[in-house]
């Protein structure tokens, strides 16, 4: 049978009007003869009664000492409420449906509560229900250990649930429904003429997600990429096809993709640059710096290692701890707070001369200073002052012609 997996986020399920849009998308695929598996997130956002962050606030307001196992039990409730509510709506519309928790759907994980990894998926229960003509509604974001303990998959877990189920079931496509109409060349809140992208490669959207774009979780993309399952990022509130995410080779062979050098821009605010440089410092300076950051759970980024020291960035929240740890090592770091990392991403930039030249020229002409840079085969990162973020994004978007259709 042709199986489609549809994932609906919290904003798509938060009220009756939104759920009617969800119903419309499910009904369309059902009438087309496809077997439908629906993955749901918890309803709404922080402050709304069943949202994941609201449940977390309950813990912090009541001592904040809930063990990780019990925390996962609490957090699994939001998705179950969404699933049961949607199941009731489907059945009232004459669409037989059934709710399965992550564990009942066959999602087996390890026991890392709060950040569990999927070990395997047994699809027998889902396939049986689909064969009997039911729509299967699965609680996203969760699974179960071999011992029967409920676990959650961490941030973006519902996206991962959807693509993992799509891979295990051999789905024809996984549709990720959000409140935006697909993937854009840049964040429209910062770039006025950001353009919709009809198709991107797995690698491109994974890099965009890892570097600040919040349309889909990068782990979900990695799962789909390994299995070769296409993803569509679509809006719950329109009938647009959204953005198709597939293999780069498929884009070329299908004649859909123009061989673009740069696909889009992403950014992260709230970044601090730290530099530890000492001409006469210890030979193991670099090792001591990064070992200390790692031991204390501080994630580092934009790393430049030199014979006399290191430059790197940390998040705004980690800045006080990082400075304190460096001081305890008797280092005197130079600290530049209020920075932003801008990512220029494109599957066609590997080996293409002149990309960095365009970046430097565009930012220089806009009067923006580059504080640090790094690159990979599909991404170039530049660190700038956060105050320059809006003009930097506009300048780069224009320089690479991303506003053009």
C-alpha cells in the first residue's frame, strides 16, 4: 500500500479552527487512496495548558527536582492529549482511526531520558491497523525502552518520530506541516524579499536547520536522508505543495533544480566570541581550553586553532561559565559579546571559486566588519556584530541573487 506520514506541530492542533485544517489534509490523502499515519506534537506553545513547555513550568514551580524518568512520563502527556483529540475528530467525520503511543507504535529507544535515541521500530501494529482501514495517529516525541519505560526524544523529537516511521514503513513521502509555507531563502522577519524554495537537498536543509532555521529538526532530516524518504515541508493553513526535500542527484536528474551556488541564509543570535592567545603560553593551551569546555558541557562553535592560541564562540547563556572556567585555568580571554553567526549555505558552492569574495565584498560595502569565519564544503560562516545582522542578511541575500525567481 501507498503509505504517507503526516506530522502536525503544536500550532496546527492548538484550536478547533486549526484542527479543521489538519482534518482537511488527512481527508485529502485518504480520499486519494493512501494509507495515512499521523504524528502529532503537543498542542500550542508555552502558556497554553497542554504545551510541552507549560508542563516543564509545572515542574519548576513545584521544586524542580523531578527525576528524569518521571519527567519523561509527564512530558509524554501533551502528545497523548493531541492524539486523542484528533482521533475523536476523525471518527466524528466517519474516518476510523486509532491512537498509538510511541511505544505502542513500535518505537524502541535507549534509556537516555529526555534525549533518547531510536534503536529500532517494529511496524507490525501500525501495518495491521492500516490494513484494516484505520488512520493511525501516533504520539510524536516519544518511544519506549525494551524494558517498557517511556522515553522522550528531545527537542524536535516529533519531526524525528515522523521521518523514522516514514523510513521504517517505506512511506512515499513524509509531510511536515508547520505554520509557514515551506522553506524560504532566509528568515522573512529579517529579509523582506525572502523567496520560497520549491525544492532543496537533504544536505542543504540539514545545514540550514543546524545553523538556525527552525522549520525542521536536523536529526529528522538525517534519518530521512539515510533511508531516501522524501520530505515535504508544508503549511497546515494552505494547499501549497510547500518545499520538497530530496537527494541532490534527484534534483539534477529530474531537471527541477537549477545548479545554484547558494541556496539560502541562516543565522544564530546571542553568540559570544572568546579568544585565548598567548605567545608564551603553555604548549597544551588549546587542549586545556577545549577539554575544560567539554568537561563542563559547554558547546563550542566557529573554532579557529593557531599555534599561539584559539578563537571560538559560545552561546550567550554559556558565556559566564566559560569565562569563569578560563580564568580558573589562569588564562585571560578576550571576550566579545553581542555577536551573531550568519551561514551562507549551498550544495553548489563546493569547489566554486569566488563565493567568499562575494561575501566579503557585500559586507564590506555595507560597512559590516567580519570578526571571524569558517567554512565547509556546503557552508561558509561569518561572525558579525549582532547590531549588523539585519543589513548583513539583506546585503548577502541581494549579492547572491536569492531574491530572484
